[in-house]
C-alpha cells in the first residue's frame, strides 16, 4: 500500500513554469505581501479613531516581522546539515532558531485572532475593521515569510 501515489506526476502549466526566474518572482511576491501587511495596519492606525484602535496592538506585527527575519536567517542547507560552516552548535541550533521563528509567527497570528475576537467581535462593536486589519497584517506577513523561505531555490548559488 505504501508508495501507491509515487507514480502520479502532476505537471504545471507552461505559464506557471518560472525556471530561472523563480527566486526573483518569489522574492518580489513575498516582499509585496510584507509591504501590503504593513500598509494595511498603517492605514488603520492613521484613519481609525483612537477609541477604536489601541496602538499597543502593533506589537503583533512587530513580532511577525521578527519572525520573518528569524525564519529566513537560516538556509535550508543549514537545517538539513548540508552546510560547510556549521557554526557554534551546527544543525541543531539552526533547527531551534527556525522553530522559534515559526513559533513567533504562529503566535502573532494567534494573538491577532485573540485581539480580533476579544476586542471587536465579542463586545459587538460596530467598527470591527481595525481587528480585521490587524489579523490581515499578521497573516500577510507570515505568508510572505513562508513564501520567501520555501519559494526560492538554493541551487543557483552553487
């Protein structure tokens, strides 16, 4: 039973084949997602009334940004143990660093969801777009982080 799906081959359409442009396209899209996330929250902070949006909620976006840097600070080769320079603790430290980055990213999304429901949905406020924008910011930043990490290839650096 194991391996019954090994022979299935799914080919991408011709217009989706990126080839040598994969790194450039994924970097541009990831950067655009990051920019859009911060643009949404800056727009909300600028136009929402001070009673509708607590500026302490920006901490979620800052933690998501730190998560983006942490996730993309280690290469896939370091995580797999294929790097020439192992550093102080080697592969184990790279995996711990990556794990902490993912925990911060998921934690920022969870915190933004908590703020959305605790501060806007459950109290039945008439204006909930600041909470939705905060959630959207963290999802966009984390999506950009994942795309930047896993959308690029390291083969062209060899």
